[in-house]
């Protein structure tokens, strides 16, 4: 089974939600640990090396954004953030400090499980690409944009931008079809691995992150459709 021995750390101080999330993920075959505050989350992640973390924003001790920042500084790990607030600022800050995905409460347990599976598939794929021997052809050059897929590094105008794993995968996908408008639903399916279109706001938020780090002129919005990378071939 895909999830055999895969570890998930659930960080949630609302016991009913924590128990429900843990029960669903255990039913999916994951090994699940649950903690309820920021310091315990950082310490548990350090000691147990989970494969993915489901992380609430509002926590005792210090909040989920600080937890995310500290954990990612020590060891990159896929993180799905949860919040009861619909604040766009929280979403952008969460992505900026290293979260890979974001869900607002209340949420579907089925969708949460699907997103955890997708995060793990993408992490496994990225690890394979990183460790496999690759020729120089894995470097994409478009105008002043340079994407080294083997090293997962991005430079624009010679300046390196530090992207989250999801931002990097999204940029590579757009760069593979420069100036071509890719619908949000297609990006969700091909980058996130989702079969439905329920997470288009997640795409929009990651696009904002790429613009903030690489320049507002890099990606064109086609309203009601999707996005296109606007650099010269």
C-alpha cells in the first residue's frame, strides 16, 4: 500500500478536529501522531521525522506560521496548513514560510486525505528527480529566467529566488509551455494531483507567491481561465 509506514504529524489544539483528522488518516494507512501546541510540534518533528505535517495556524505556545518556519529551517517536509480564518494574509504568509498547501475550516476529511496523498506523491517525485543523474538539459532558460531542475534552483536576472517545493513545481509546469494559458483546473490536476477543481484558490495563492519572489510581470492572468508564463522563449 502506498502509505505503508508513512508518518503524518497532526498539529491541532482542538481535540475533536485532531481526533477526526487522525482517525481518517489512520484509516488511509498512515502512522499518525497528534500534538496540540507549537513547541511540541517542533520537538516532535525534530525527533520523529514525519513524511508530512497537517498544521493548524492558531496554536498555543507559538502559532503554526512559526512552527512551519522552524521546521522547514531544520528539514524540509511537506506541510498542509489549516485555518479557521479566511484571511488572505495568513495564506500568503503560510506559503512564504514553507507551507505547500492550505485548507480553510470547515473542510472535507475526504479532501484532506486526498491532499495528503498528493503531497506525498509530489515529494517522492521531487526526490527522484533530485537524486537521479541528469544532463544539462534539465536547466530551462527563458529570457532572464533560469530553472535548474536537478538542483531545484531558480534565478531571475542572475538573482536566486527561494521557492517552496510547490512553487517550484508550478513554475516548472508553466515554463514547460511558455506563453500558453493553462487553466487552473489543469494546474490542479497536473501539479497538485487533484481530480476535482475545489482548490483553485490554492493555485491563485501560489501564483501570488511566485510573482512576489520573481516579479509581477512574470505570469499573466487570463481572467476566468488561468495563467501563462510571459517570458521570451
